[in-house]
């Protein structure tokens, strides 16, 4: 699994961006429940690599968007994780 987190713009109305204009994201460890959700999404879409958004709340995690091919630009860990597939 490869997962990243970002600050939601709803917190303060701002999107944190790097010098080259890309949204700043940080590595995050998925919970066991989120890993199960991830595996179900991959199986349902029959796609080994895909991206999706999870909203985390005190009540748990919820998938709010599933994207096709995932492509994380400028993140070497993403490519290293991908190479292990």
C-alpha cells in the first residue's frame, strides 16, 4: 500500500503547495480497516494500481472518490512502493 495525506482546504481555505505548485502531501499509514477497504476497491475495479480518497472522522473512514490510474508525481516512495508489486 502507498498512502498520502494532505491538509483539507476546508480547515483554513488554503491549499498548501510546494515551490513548483504541487499540492503538499505526506506519507500516512493506513489502519487495518482502511487496508481492507483498499483491497476491496482494487478487487472490485480489477485494477492493481488505483487511487481513491478516504475521509477520516471520529466515527471511522469513508471512501468518497475512486480514481482510475494513480500517478503521484515527484514522490520517490510512491515509485519504490509501486515497484514492489
